[in-house]
C-alpha cells in the first residue's frame, strides 16, 4: 500500500497531477528504513524497541563500527530487507562531525540489490 512520499528531513511533495505524491515499492521501503534508523529509541511510546537513534553518534569519536553494527541489527527487523545474503553497512565520519553511511541490501519483495546512502551531521 502506498504511503506519502516523505523522505526524512524533507517536506511533502506534490505529484504532477497536483495531489500529494505517493511512495511505493523500493522508495517506500527506503523511507521506512531511514525512519527506523533515525528515530530515537522510546520515541514511539507503544513501540519502545523501535528505532536506532543514529543521531546520538554524531561527533562521538571512533563510533563508525558501533554505527555500522546498529544499522545492521535494525535492518534484520525490516521485512523489506532479505535476510540472506546479509546487508552490508559502510560508515565513515570526518573531522566536520559528518557521518556518512552506505548500506547495501537485497530487497525481499524483488530480490534486487539496493543501495541506500545518507549523511548525518551538525
């Protein structure tokens, strides 16, 4: 079922027909993955175990391995991510407190390889 096309940190978008743009398929899956990774644990009262809170790692020295592990553990909970082969998360940070993550996974519905890249920072 389609959902509003609303990528984390951006505004709602309008379709060419003037309606609210919808996301489906891979786009929707990636929106949901980003929402899970960027939501702080306990922010959803009824789902306290939902979310990774990746923002808490920005500016923390030598946190790349911890961020990668947190991403991979949360991806295991997403039904849109195939369990095999396992996902890969490559995380790097720079001296400007910007953390970049490149996540590779197999989409369970289509079996196609997907890449999700995003950055966090101040």
